[in-house]
C-alpha cells in the first residue's frame, strides 16, 4: 500500500480525488493477485531427476496447454544449449502427460517437423521416450522433440496457486492472474462452501407409514435421502427413496401406504363362503369362513377360517366340499353281502347285511350303516372256517400234526376237521397216555394229549475217592436224566479220568467213579561237572519231591534261578534244572591295530589265564598292557585300544577359511580328525588377503609343518575432506580398509560434483567404488546496474552470501529491494530494482493536463503508469527463475491438470 500512497499528487495538483482513488485501486488490485509461476533449474539433469527436482521444490514438471503459453515460454526463458525437459513421456507406447497420466491428444501436440522420430544414436539401444522443448532455437522455436531420457537438460517446472482448501466442494480452476472455483452439483458460493436446501414441508408422513431421513451435508440439504416404510400389512406405492437434488427439488412425490392384496377366493361347489373385509375385498385382515352343505364334508385345507396375512398370502389353501360316501364292504372270503344301494351310491344312511357260506361261521355284526364321517357304523364281519382248538404240547415232548391228501381245508386254518396229531418225548423222558389224536366234527379231538416223565439213575453208584471230592448238579430232579457229578482232587493230586459222570436216558451212569493220585514231574538228571541229591516221599519225581544241585571246583552254576528244585502241585518243577559251566574269559582280540599274546588258546581262557598287549606302527596303546582272567569270568582290567597318531586341530584365521584333505593313498581312520599326512590349505574372505604360509601338513610325530596364516582387510587409498564440505567415514575393519563407507556433504552455498555414487565404499579390490566428490560453489546470475542507477557488490564472483546494493542517480528513486543476497540455492533474494523518476518529476509530467479534462487526464495517467509497470515486468532479466504474468493453466484441487 505504500506504493499506492506514493502515487498521490502533492497539494495543488490538478488531478481530481476520483482519479486518484481509481488509479490507486487499480494498481493495488494488480499487484496482489495470486497466480501460478514458472521455474527452471540452474543445472542440467536427466528426465527422471528433472521431474523429481520439480516435484520436490515446486508442483510438477510444466504441462503445455496452448500456443500462447508456448510463445510466452519461448520469449521468457533464456537459451540453453541442451534445451528444456517438459512433462511428457511415452508410457505403454502412448505419449502421456505425467502429471495427470492422460494421453496426449493431437489438438494439444506441438511437435517439431518430422518429430517424433525415435532416432537412436549409433550403438545405443535406448529409445527416445522423453520430450524436450526448443527455446530460442533458430528454427521451429517452442516446438517439441522426442529425446533419450538419460540425456541431461534443464528442468522446466511450475508452482500452482490452488491449494487443497481453495474450493470446499468444487474444483479449483487456475486462470491467468487468478483462480476460480467450479462448484460440484448441489453447492454454490465463492469457495463452494454453501449447500442448496429442499423444502422440509414436502416430506410428509403417510397414513400407516413412517419416514427416516439421512443428511450428508446438513438437514434437508443436497443429497439428503428420505426412506419410507409401512406398518405390517401395508406396502408403499413407490419403493425408491426421496432425494434432495441440486435444483432444490425432491426427486419424487411422497408415497402412500396401502393394504396388501391377497389372491381372490371363490365359493366352493357343495358349500358356502362368508368374508369380512375391513380394508377392501381380499386385502390385509380379510377373514373368510367356509361351510359345506348336508351330505358333503370339507377337505383340502388346514385352516377354517382363512385370513389374508401381512405377507399378501392366505394363511392356508382354500377348502373344498366333497360328498360323503362309504367304501364297498364286498370282498371278504365266503362273505355274502346285500346292500340298499349300488356300490357307487353308498352315501350317508345306506345299509348292508351279511351271511356266510356252508362250513363257515360269521364273525362280527350281521348288518352295518353308512355314517356321517364316511365310515360304516360297525366293523365289516368275516367268515371263519370250522376247526378244533389248539392241542396242548406235553412238557419235554413234541407234537407232529398233518392232514390227509384229500383234505380241502384252508391253509389259514391251524387245526381243521380231519387233522391227525402224533406225540413223542425228549431224551430221558417216557410217554404216558395216547400217542395220537384226530380233529373230528364239530371241532373236537378224539382224545386228550399225553404227558412225558423223566427217568432216574442209582445214586448209590456215586462214591467219593481218597484225597478227592464229588459235586453233583440236577437238571430234571435228584439223580435223574442229565444229572452230572464232577470229581476233584486235593492239591498235588490228579484224576486218571477228567470227564464227569452223567445219568443217561437208559437209567445208567456214563462211567465208573475215578481215583486221585499224586502228580508226576519230569525226571531230572545229574549235571556234567556237578552233583544232584533228591528226597521223594510220594514216589520218584512225584509231588513234594525235592532235589539239591552243586557244581565241582572250576565250574559255576548256570541256567537256573535256584539250586534247590521242588515238584509242585501243578506237576512242574519250581525252576529249570541248573547246569555247571567251566569258568572262562572272553577272547580280547578284535580291537583295530591291537596285538595281544595270551597264555592259553582263545577257547581255553579259564580262571588265571593272562594276556599282554601292544600296538602296530603309527598307533599308541590306550590302557593297561596286561590283564588276567578273574573268578567271575571277567578280565582284571579293561581291554586297551590303539589310537592313531594325529596333529592338534589347526586354528582357523579370522575372516578366513580352511580346507583339509588326505592323499588318495592314505589309510587313515575316518574318526581321526587330523591324521598324519593331512594337508590343510587356507583362503581369505572377500576383501581380505593372506599373510603367512598358504598351506601346512601334519607330520610325524603329530606336528604341523608351519603355523596357520592370518587374514587382513585390504587397504584403499586414503580420502581427504573436500574443500567447502565435510566427510564422515565408518571403518569397521580399520581406516580406509575394506567395507569402509564415507559420506560426503557440502556446506551451505556449495553443491556436490564429480562422483556418481554417494556414499563411497572401499571394495574388495582395494579400490573405492567411485571417485571422490568435490564441492563447487553455487553462483547467482550476474546483475547489472539499473538504468539511471548504480550497483555495488561485496564480491566480484556472485557466490553464496554475496550482497549487492543498488542506488539511483539524482532525481530518480529506487523502486524495489535496495539490497539483494545470493542465497544457498544460487538465486537472488529478489528482483533487480529499477530507478523511477522522483515525484517532483512526475508532477512536472502531469502539470500540463488541462483543467477541463482532469478526470480523463487522471485516467490516462493511470493507464500510462500501468503500461510502464507492465513493460517493466515484461523486461525482467533472462536469468530470473520466476514469472508473475503467465498464460492460463487449469488444475483441479491444486494438482490435477485438465490437459
């Protein structure tokens, strides 16, 4: 505002206050408009790094929209030998705006003649998939050319004015020197912050219904939704909800709730139907009652009455009326039936009478009547053939009945006239009475059934033996048929006969009574090299016989758990018979490389025998050199072994490896880790080198021919801190040795150069993975003194922190910054100022304006100043990297381009 107030004339000026206010308002509005800006890099880089640089510092890489914008960039940007990268790249064979990922259209293209041509350099496989823009080129300036993405060019960027919160519910549209908001449906206002509303009174609640509204942006505002529902038994005339639209109107009229409709019913044939419908015919809550005429019965439904339910269905199927009839009673064998009507007309009240043919008798009522439930009043009778009662079967006997071949009796009749039954008794029983009888008219047997009685044996023949007992069981009575007598003996005694005595059907016992005798054990014999002494009170080797065993000198008892054996009641000795075995020790031969010398042969190493030991060449004895056979059949000391001579385990160098092997001719045991003749070779891990003998051999008498070597990390050339920067190194294996990592950083105002890798690492080859980087001072563009002014800089080389001050010649005043600093990015902190005529000189220019045209002159002066200011802004330095005036660009929500 100081700039605006500085334009007011001094007292006595002929410019009216209206002109003054108009001029000041125009100038103030013009200098405070927000807009987007262009920027470009001070260094060249490949396309990927150029885009990353734009996105890191600004919004993105420039996207071209129209020819005016192309012309402006061509006029404003300084000429670069390698031109400028722009935001277009080939993706899946389509040229694409990378900011929006949209395909480039033909209308938006500005290719140079003959481009794109994907012309590859000789020997290169890289395609030309990125786009550069010709700036200030002698031919076709502002046009595009496809180029290899790995080439280095100047990055061309833009910074958008639209922010994420610029437009609440709308798209932020950037235009020249301004931006506007394109509101979404249902929103309005300068920042699309207001929402339209619909009339709340139009949302009415229907009879027998309810409504529930949800509001996304406020009560009854845009996109509010009102869902309708009806009570049980009612349904909506329209199912979709009401929605508040962007035109402030509801999407539909409110629906109504109507009673649900059930299918229409009809009166059944042979009956009647009476309905009550409070909400309309066949609608919800309608009730219908059905009745059948006399002579008919209701069928086909599980309910009466029927009711229309809330689901729109009847609670059951509609009933029907069926005529009442009884089933034809004819068909029973030998039954004679006489009915009052034909079989197809046997309805309510019809009667039938019954009789039987010759030789049969009626079983049941002689007449029946058809009742109201369609059943006969009584059960239909049957005709039964004459027969005798079932004959009684005697206990412990059997019956066999048969008919003569000439009989015509029914197979269903168990005992018809003419049947003959014969009787027999079970084993051990006798028949008493007539052995047969016949069924005679009028259904009686010619005699009574006989009986069966059991036979008996002589009980005096069952005697008790010495040292035994007897136990008898009786099935049909004491000592009668099938009685059984079991015999048993006391412990140590056994029967000659094991089967029991049984009373047979011939009234005799099956055997003579048995006797009890002492049990017999197997006969024993005197062991070889020993003796046996026995005591037998009941006979040799019988129950209670005891035998004692003993071994001669030089022998030991074996093969039994006891030296005293006894014949037990089971007929077995209480243990196995012992034997006498000569005392011997096991042959000590068999240990590898062991040489033994014994006082007796291997089969006669008895008590007192001795053995001495030694080892073969190249082996050493481990244990005693002499042993003796003891009384328990064991050697007096442990049998020794022979161990192969070997070297101690070699030390494995740190960061190294060892590989040991034996010559093919070696016969060393695989259990010996480092035997004589083994050769061990050493290697170092990557990045290390061997110091010492690379191999050694295990030699007699178990010593290595040399000491193990060591592994040390390789050494890289020592690095130094770059001028204008710093260096920080991590050296786990020692300074400048393998795996040392150094990170470089440049001081403020310097930029790193000279290396493609950061950090640097000492590799296994003893060389750094890249050359050491250096720090190069950033320089700001050269400044010149303004017209009618002077410049004074603190340093002839415009590096970081260089200050340049500006002054104007008399009668001119400085417009802009008096002091500019070169910042750490290589940019001046502001634009170069200009020298403007002083107010007294401006008054002299305006004093010649006629009084009668004061207002017109004031306006002319304002436009003249605006023109001068615009001209000044259009002639900024070519090295400037910002722009105030720019052609229109359009972005949605600050990021999305419409291109």
